[in-house]
C-alpha cells in the first residue's frame, strides 16, 4: 500500500463511519425521524425516514468495505444534497448558525465523496479484490449523478414549510 492508497483508505473509512452513524441515528427512532422530516417539509415523512435510515446504513457499509465505492459516494452526495437543499442552505455557510446549522458540513462531505469517487476505492477495498473499477472519470460522473439524484428527490418529496407565526 502506498501513501495515496492509505489516504484514500482513511477518507473512505471516515466517510463510512459518518454515514453509518447517521443511518443508525435515524433508524433508532423512525417515528422521531419521521416527525422531524415532516416538520422540515418532507412529504411521506415515515417512508422518507425509513429510506433515509436504510440508505445511510448501506452507504456507510459500502464505504467501510470499499464495495461499489463510487455508487456509495454518489449516495452520500445525494443524501447531503437533500440535506443542503431542504435545511442547511437557509442557515448560511457556518454550522454554528441556529436553529439549523449552515451548509459547510454537508458540502464538505459531498466534496470529499466526489473526490473519493474520482480517486477510486484504493487497493484496500472489496472493489479492488473483485476487480471492480469505477474511479477516474467514470467515478467522477457517478459522483455528479448523486447531485442530480438529490435534486430529483427534493423536487419530488420536499416543499419548504410555511413559516410559523
């Protein structure tokens, strides 16, 4: 393993841990997650909560194992695009703006995932073991597709809630 492979492994593992933690947190209380999603303007909040939890756990496991890494990275990007579009963009850049945090965190995760999709999973991955090659321009395009999928989900399933008076 060279230094580049080590750096990819560190990035891939950390993004995997973050997504697995997000998914586990959502899954611990589907009703609570659904209630929060509904308050943020998501239609079919319970279905969205279950899909979000399942997808984030799958994304985390894919990144941790390095299996279908570019697709997992695109899933992370789609998830963060939805978070950006529905919540974080309204609070500005910095995460310490309240009541909702700004978008620096979700955009940073998205850019890291796009870089990972482009670099590929590295040698310490199931992709490498199985001969799956989706890095380079292919990985970059797959990563960009995550943004598109996130915007489609926003258009289909989210509307900004009315301001409470």
